[in-house]
């Protein structure tokens, strides 16, 4: 008789643990999804910033290109290569 009672108690304890796990599962999944959403948002910000920087670099290059052909010289970085020699 006591063996049967102990089995019933063990089964009840297992059932309680299963219920606890089932309650925690949606919370854990929600935390995982929130982390994924946050990472996705951060990635989007980095992409947009990178695109903006790239567009800015392109616009600066486009603005300076006509000056190169007018002056016949590049910026001070290429000062050692004189074209008038």
C-alpha cells in the first residue's frame, strides 16, 4: 500500500514539474524572440548607417572628380607625382 502511495506522490510531483515547464516555455520563447528582434533592429541600423556613409563618400567623390580634371592635380596625398615635369 505504501508503495502505491509513493508512486502516486511521485507522479503528482512529476506532473507539477511538467506544468511548471509548460508555463516557463512561452516565457523563454518570448525572451528568445525579443533577443532576435533586438538583433534584427541593430543590424538594420548598422546597414542604414553603412549605406548612408557609402552614399556620402560617393557624393564627395562625384563633387571632387570635376576638380581633378580642371586642375590636373590630385589632392596633397599625391604631391610627389608632379604632372608638369
